[in-house]
C-alpha cells in the first residue's frame, strides 16, 4: 500500500469523503476491491469490474473488523479484507464465462430467468398431476359413491 494511505480499512475510510468509494486494492485477476462507509458506521466492500465501456460494482459483504486478517471465509458479522479479495476472485470465472453475453450482470439475469422457468415448469407439473388425479379410477369411484 502506498505510504500516503493510512494502514487499515477503517482508517482509510476515515480520511475519505462521506459516501465515497475508496479503492482498497487492485486485484491481479481483474478489477479492484473497493469499500464504502455506510450510514450505520458499517463498511461495505465491493468488487469493481468493467465490461465493455461500463464499470459495475458487485456488493461483496460487510467488513468485519473483528475477523482474523487472513481468514478467507466470512464470519457471522462479515468479511475480512482477505476474505473479500477471495470472494472477488471467485466471481471472476463467472464474469469471464459470460463475457460475450454481458458479463457477471447478465449471468445473474440468465440465472434468474432459468429459476423462473424452472418454477413455472414445476407449477405446470403440479397442475397436471392434480388434473390427472381428477380423472383416475379412484376419483370415478368416489363420484359413483356420492350419487
């Protein structure tokens, strides 16, 4: 980290304008890790990446100052800086896979459409099962007994 920036994420944000996104680290796999002070004194981390001419920020999670500095897994309260870097690294292959389709943002839209389609198919299958149950031998006998 350059000598002009104070060490530590809270100190880095302390000297930044309110609500500003601060670049924490440039990532070797693409993009950068950024942080922003939230209104409730929490620190939200983002992966900033570009696709075409546009830049996007993907929320990673809240910074946990009590987390061990080198812990890669999130704690119940949030991520360490190393954990946020690791989460960014995990998002890169998905972004690269859908580079021609629109990147990470479009991959989430595709995923959402697939889930919606699967839900609709599930509802249609349930409706078909209910309809088949109405036309079974058991249903016919039940109707016969009611008469």
